[in-house]
């Protein structure tokens, strides 16, 4: 049965024009889920972005190993969630360094790219984003404030763009 299930037409697939070549077989399902998730509810003011690891021990080129997670091997994905209910508004599957996120921020840090990609539909709506130290940076805060979105979270002091005044104990 699994052999005959197809979500996409192989004859129309083109590596050069597809938005995410590594996920081409599941791309229609991923787009549909993101569309349904984002239209199901209206988000409250407080939102958060975090990563999760879905247990997977098969063979894929983008399997992640994170020893501190409960499922140490798996598929990593990033989620934009409502803080109060935990409802997933949108998600992004990480397929390695080649993950196509958004060309507008391609020269920025990976964390900033992920945040801007997931926040794009809800910018300028007055949300408040909570992030952990992987995403938080002064540059991200500046960009979000330009888009009328507040942010707060923990920050690593060894990031490049952290001012020297913050590094003093």
C-alpha cells in the first residue's frame, strides 16, 4: 500500500524550480497543513518559536542527533506556537544547511532566518515573540521592532552582534 501512495506528480518535478527539493514528495501536504493550522484560530498576542525533534531512525540525509533531547535521533522542525495554548500556527522542517527559508534574509544568521520566515504572516499585528538563546540577538530585535513586533528572551553573550557593554559582568 505504501508503495502506491503519492502526494505529488513525479513528471512535473523539477529540482531547479521546486521550493524545497528534499521535501518534494511531501511538499503539498506540508503546505496544506501550514495553511490549515494558520487559518484555524486567531493567535493571541503572545507567541513563541522553538524547535522540536520528531523521533526517526530511518535513512535520510538530514537526520539530526541532539543528545540532550528525549528522542536523540530524528527530524528537526521549527514551530511558531501560541504561548497560552501551545497551538502550532506554522512549522518548518529543517533539511540541513540547504534548507530554503527566505531569500530576503539569506545573509543573516540561521536563527534570524527561521524567525523571520515563521513570523512573516503575522508581522505588523502587534504580537510579542518569546525566543530562547538560539534565536535571540540584537539584530533580530531591531528587525522585529521595525515590524511593530515585540520580542524578549534569553541571549547568548558570545554572539557576534552583542555589544561589549552587555558582556561585562
